[in-house]
């Protein structure tokens, strides 16, 4: 409540204002007619600039809401009663008044969203009615944002696959964290998870990146406090964790490093420090973990018996920080334990014990928003809610945890760092980049995939009859000219030309053609290794000679002239776990 809220409302617990609507099965934040209303206005009807804003609820104008008939609720349909909210001070219920003459339509599913992730994987579960607008703005004030510029996307799309980099730093903030992390650390990328959520929301992949992995960090433009931009020079052959904090690098540098390493574009980031683990686990009433053996670690202060335990606060932080208690006492074994912890936290977030508790939901909303630092593209609570709703669609059994395949660094006598295993890692990176699931999922769009595959079947024109213009839509500079020379010199596609840059960048390469050009399209697809999904039946355009021609647009997935663009259809076999399974730390 803002500074103008007075009287009895000061004695109302925020959690007590969440009321179960039996008609929708959802909790809603409501104020009774007798309660003072917030002076913060709801979203204006005429403002349509922000596409990620939560759907508006019907609101009462100031002054009218308190003067309406006792017991009459805006948003209540005729014949439906909503239980009154709990108050700390018992009050008699007002007599029932007239029912509204006009039924109010049931609102959309945007009424609620689940805030579930571990460390930074935690979002908001909150109703988005007009009465909750002030509270939404309060939560938005909790979130810290960083402008990473071109390293990420400026907005969030509900209809696309998305990749979020989860970063846990070793920066010491908050009371009681003096015993963890590096003394005086600027906040390095200590725990890193690339979360990929599939376009059809049937599956997700959480790929852990070891902090001691040797990588090349690219040049990184960073925004300064005065609004200027500074480019931090890149460095080759260094630990991954130095992609953040070192030499003034921001999370955008870590995002760029991940894309350089994996080839997977990173859309957004979420970051938290040690304190987040403590506050989030306490907000949900603890997280269940399992141990193969008892642990009493003097370094992390973790003290747990064998078997199942519920941990929160300091013990939760000790659990994810310790490495001397597991396996060979290295970072790779600690990563496996952290994955088990995240899976358990996801299950707890999605459990009825959490979702039906207004007190836990409010505590979780406060803890999560205070714990998070995110990029400006998802910096609004309404956008975080949208992200959460999309994440909630993924079944936990289809959320796969795995780690980048690595080998001991051959350049070291005393093994302290690791390098990418180039024989196995590329297949994992390609599967993620091409939105391929690591679990068996029921395909919702089988008919569409069959139709795409059918585009490759049929007669093919001779290469000399293929007429195509080539555009660069996100590939490396010079790719269109390189492809033109290759097609003409090596493949005999002489009726081709370089048409320059495309009007917009594309993630994937496409070939657009008219129906009567299908045989030409199939020949060019065979030459370039294009998949059926890259084939886009449409219209032809005229080339520089005024003749009808196909359009080949090279996307960000283009790897070079002569390199096949056929995407994998099946993920490789990897050592993984899924979020629905309980595993004991060993």
C-alpha cells in the first residue's frame, strides 16, 4: 500500500488479501469495498506501447468503488459468490446487495503465473487485476536490470523457442555470506546454466557450463553509468567464469561467450548471488534433497544425514556450494548436485503445497524479485510473468539436465581446468540450436512436419536451370558472395546473383519459391543441404534481368558455402537427468 493508505488496511497482511475464487480455481488479490484503495492508477486504456504488459482488468473509477452497494463486487458474475478475504481483525460481513445487471466475462489465463526456477530460476506467481496494480509496481521496483545491448533480445515472444542464461555469481552480498566465495570478488560467473525452452513447450534443456572451462571471450560492448559504451577487449584461452566481472565485463559478455562457445544465441539472462539461494528456499518452506551418505563438511558447514532432508537458508546455500562432499571433490560433481537441487526446487515450486498458499506466493514473489538481476528485455514483472507462464507449460519429466562434455586440459600437469570435448559437445549444441528434445515427447505438429518433409520429394531441375538470388540475412559478412561463387563455380548454378543484405535478420536460412519453381527449389535444397522446414512456398520475385527467381536468405545458422544446413532430428545420447526424478547426491 502507498503512503496514502490509512486506517484498518494498515493491519492487513498482504498474504491475507489473496482470495480463492471458487469459480476459476485461482487466487486473486482483492480489496473489500471498505478497504482504502491505492492511489496508484491502473494501466491507461489508451497506452498500447508496451506489448509485454499484463492484460487489464475492469476497474472502478476513484470514488465510485467505495460508494457501490455493500457486497457488490466488480468482476463477479451473477449467481456466483466469492468468499470474503481473511483479515487479522475479525469484522462482520456486509449484507448482500443487488447483483450486477451485466455479467462480467471471465478473464484470460494471464490471471496467474508460476515463479519456479532455482537460484535465478524463480519467477512470480501473482494475479494481475486492477487491485493488484500497485503491488505489481512494487515488485517491479525490486528487480534490478542491466542493459546488455545487442547481446540479447529487446523483448519476449510467447510463440518462439527461447534461451535464457542463468548465472549464479560468487559475489558476497547479504548477512552471513562471508564464508563463501572469493574474498573481495567482483562477482564472477560461478554457476552457469543455459536454459532452452522448445517452441512447442513440450520440453526444455538445462545445459550446465563449468566455471573452469577454458574458452575464448569475445570483445564485449558494455553500457556505462553515464550512458556511454565501453568495449572490453576479448581474451583467448581463459576460464569461463572470468566472462563476468573481470575487467568490467557485464552479463552481456557472458551471453556473448556462451554463443561463441556453443553457437546457440542467448536471448536473455537472469542472475543472482549467494543470498538468493537462502531467501528463495526459505520462501517456499524448504526444498527436499537426498544424500547417499551423511555429510559433515567443515569448509561449507554442510551437516546432513544420509537419506532425505528438507533444507533452506544457510543449509541450502551450503548444499549447492560444497564440492568436497561429493565424488572426486571437483566442480563437475558439484554441478550434478546443483542440478538435482534445481530439479527439486522446480518440483516444489509447481507443487500444490506452494500454489495453494497465498502466504508462500507473496513471500516467493518478494524474495524472487529482490534476488534477480535481469536484462532490460524482460525487466518488467509482467514480462517475467509471461516467461513463467511459458515455462509452466513444460512437463518436468521433459526438462533435461546435462553438462557440456569436457576433457582435462592437456596443457596442464596439475589438472585444474577443462576443455570442450570436440567429439561429443557439437552434437549437443546443434540439438539445442535446432530445438531438438533430449527426451521422448509427443509431437503436436506431426502433420506440419510431414508436410515440410514432402516439399523435398519430387522431380528436381538440372542445376543449370536453377535461378536464384542470394541475400545475407544474418550470416557472416561476405557469405552471400561466397555462396554465389561456390554455386556458380562448383555446382553449376549459373543463373544466380548476389542481391545484398536482407531487410531483416533471420535465425535460420530459408528458400522462398513459387509453386512452379518447386523442382528448382528441390535441386537447390539438395545442393545446399536444406531441410524441409527451410523451404517456404510463396511467390517468386524478378531478378536484375527481369526474370522470375527464387530467394535464398542466409540466416544466422549458415556455416559457410558447401556446409550442409540439414538440422538434426534426434538428439545424441548423453548423460542426463530429468526434473521429475529424485536422485540422491553422492
